[in-house]
């Protein structure tokens, strides 16, 4: 647990829940019902904060990529089997059942590849996102079906892919150079939908961040950067159905928004965490009432993974020569500035 000293406003290091000098790819990946998982060599570990843990061995000699479904029932692994072939295996985590879905050198597992409905995993053929082919592989059926890859008529300044939603988000400027557009592409229908526009001199600027499904909201939401006509930058939260477009309290933050990395919103939509340097995490309430910055002596890797209680966060840390997973619980601002 993080302990805050109200006199000095300093914090203790995260509670260490995992460390391994021999496995540099360990990552906290999944937290349904206050549990989490990580990979260690060719074994999937399911753990809880009370110290209980179970290991699920995988039928692969090497793990290259993996993903775990949002409901915590499935994991999909890309790796090499005993014969050296690239294999895609599905693991039913409740039944501890492992099956090979596909043997293919042509495809790769898409990051965040298991769809939100836990029916399929998205795989990609080709290294260039602009020309790659996308396909959906059934976790139960093992059937491979092709999807409609985005072929945008205008060059996009930024494209982010969210395989779990079978969608992509594109930022583009119209041919007259008068407005920016934030558009959603559907891999199933091949159709584009414009979510919002910004008339110049206002701009929609990089980066567009991850899509999350927040509690109580039917449509997933994502964070993007908008530049106002006076040149000021702000972070905004927009839903993919365009019903929500709200300003986050970023104008009051005392650091350059260009430093922001890996923003992640708590499941109830009340708190956001983001990396502002290699060893600093910034916390802020989305209503603008409090904020605090936490600094560590280790490098923080990637976005934090929230627990369902909306007050606990797992972070992955590089503390040479080992990779660590740490728990942050009492991150709230000291001296009465927190909720």
C-alpha cells in the first residue's frame, strides 16, 4: 500500500506483488473481481491480493504475445510449439482447457485482440496497418473469417485500432484543410462514422488514447487532445456514439500535456491516472476537485490496471535487472486535498 506522509507529502514505494529477474516480459494484464494475471515463461499465473495463486501451463515452448478477455474467461496466446511452428492457443480459464486454434506464420495476434464479447480474437496479416488484412478467429468455433480493413479516402494523421470493439479510430483533415475530423471505422460493415469535428484554427491533435467502457455508460469512451483557437491544449473524453464530449480538468495541471502517456480511467469514471515521465504517475479526479503526482525510483511501464474498487491500481515497473508488478492503493492527495 502507498502511504502518504501528510507533513512532507511524500509517498512510499508501491507494494511489490511480483518480481522476476529472469522474465523481462512479465506484465499485469487483467483485473476482474480484484484478481490479476501475469505470464512467467510459458505459464499463466492467476493471482489475488490475498496471496492465493494458481499456475496454468501452456502447450508452447515460447510465448510471443497474449491477451485476456474482459470477462476473465478466456486467454489467447501466440507462440511457438514444440515443432517450432507459430501457434495460436485459446485457454478457457475456468475449465483450465487449452486448445490450438490456428497454425500459421502469416498472422499475428492483434494487441488487445480478444473482442469485448469474448467470442473471437482478432489477428493481423502484414506489418503495415494501412495495408494489413484483418481476420477474426473464433475462440470456440476455431473458424477464421476475414474482416473489412479500413481503406480511408483521405490520409489519416493518426489511426488507432481497437480490435476488442472491431473498430478503428482515425484523425484526418479535410481536403480544403479547414477542419479536423475524428472518425470511427467499423471492421464488420466497412463504414466510417464522424464523431466530431474541429474547425481550424481549433485542432484535434495527437494523441488519441485508449478506448474504455466505463460503468453506467453504454458506449465506450476515449481520451483525445484538442487545441482551442487560442492555442491552449486540453484533454477531452468522447464516447464512440458521440453522445458524450466532455472536458477533463487538464488546463489546471502544472505540466506540458505533450508529456502525457498512457491515461487510464477508473471503471466508475471518477479518477484518471497517467504517466508524465519515466518514473512519475499523475492522479486526478475527473471533476477537477483534487490531483497529486507520485514519483518513484523505478521506471513505470505502460498504463496502470484498475481494480473494480476504483481505488487500487496495478503498475508494471522496470527495476533492473528484474521486472516488477506493484500495487498502489492510497494514492489520494494529502492534507485534505483528496476526496
